[in-house]
C-alpha cells in the first residue's frame, strides 16, 4: 500500500468561494461570484456521552478483535480546518497548511479534529477509540478558523494528496455549484486511484440536494443516519448517495484535548473513511472503483427511503476476497 511522503511548497489562495458553519444548515448566497458553503456539522457542547453509539452499531470492537485490521499502512488526508496535533488521542502523521505556508496545519476551529477522532483516535484507555487507530492521518488545512476557504485552495489540497500518494481523501464540506477547478482536481485524483469521500450536506429541511464535491460520480457520497437507523433529519438526499452512515450525536475529539458530541453528514463520511481504511488494510489490491462498488454491494439494508446503509462487518467480509473480473 502506498505511503505518504511529504513535500513543501508555497501556495497562493484566491478567495472565490467561502465555507462556513451556521448551525447545521447550508446557506447559499450569490454575490460578486462568491458562494457560501457550510462544513457539515452541528455542534452541541453541552451534551456528553461516555461512548459513541456508532461504535457498537458498526461492530467496531468485534471487528478489531476477530479480523485484526486497524488501518495499518493506509494514509488518509482530512481536508478541513486542520487537526489538533497535541490531542492525546490523536497521532497526526503530517500535513500542510494550504491557507498559509508560514503557519502550521494545526486546527484553530475544531471541526477537522472532530473528524480525525472518529477515524483514528488511539486506544490509550482515555477518551475514545477510532475505527482505524493505526491509519496514518494527515492534516490538510484548506479552511481558516472562521471557516473560509476557496475552490482553488481545496484543489491545491487535493493536489497535495496526489503528490504525497495518499490513499483516501475526506472532504466534509459542500456547495451547490460544479466548479471547473474542483472538478479537474477530483478527476485527476480519481485517475491516480485515490479514494474520494464527501458529505452530502445538512440542509434537507430547506434545500434538499446533494452538494459538491459529493455530487461528482468519482466521489463516494455519504449521508447521515440517526440513532434509530433511519435518515438523520438534516441529511440531504438524492440519487448520488453511495451509502448512509452514523451521523447523529457522535462523540469525538475536539480542540484543546477536549471532546464534544455533534451531528452531521461530516461525521457520517468520517465513519466511512475509517471503514474503508480497514478494508484497504485487509485487501491492498482494491482500487477506488472497487471500494465504491463493495460499499454498495455490502449494504444489505436500506433506510425507509431506499438509501443503502453502511455495513462495516459485511464490507470487510465481502471485500476481503473481492476481485474485479
């Protein structure tokens, strides 16, 4: 399996697209060719739980115990606000700050750190434990602390993942329009056998449509499940959905060594990123096309609306010996 090698270079970010959080809704406004986006998360700092229900729902501990796969040797680039490099539950392999080459790729918002814990929090007897604790996570900071970024910056983050031979790229943000710069980067990464994962969006109650980059055919589009195994109320729906994964009331790491519980399609896509790293660990010959197909075929159950439900145990069982004839 590929291993990431870091490169340093100077980047210029042109602010033509803006990303930001406003509760769990995606708000879009056209002005001076600017489009506003949201990262797909709804934070509730007051609600805390000892364990995340999704861990049991996906049979993560059973899989670790019986299949002995932990994501070892698999690299995951989290394109987001950065990752808290000092959090005791996280080991960040490396990364890059696309926003400013003069600053670190540490997280000054918390969203990227929240995703990192779901994927790869360390089994240290404290806090939480990630789905793939031995995966190599990389912080690709494409969003500022006020959640602003650009299509060009995101494309450069994807290019960094290509240059560093990253296996999986996680993108938990979305917008309404297809942009040529983003589309070109997505297609290039896919041609290099990088698995691309994105959240579908959280504005189902106001403007229910799958957002970009999840809408691209090269990308695995992930919606969010509620604790009852049905679609979380805010999760966008559409024919582009690949799979639905846990996304409601998920406890994970946060800045300053903290933990929070939050809901959103970002968290759902992080579960899938962790699960696919386990699969690549068990069957390194699989391509990005294979992974998407296995996700679909291993989803034995569907929501009441007909969307496939992520089944980690079946994914690994079916995918371990999968061959694309």
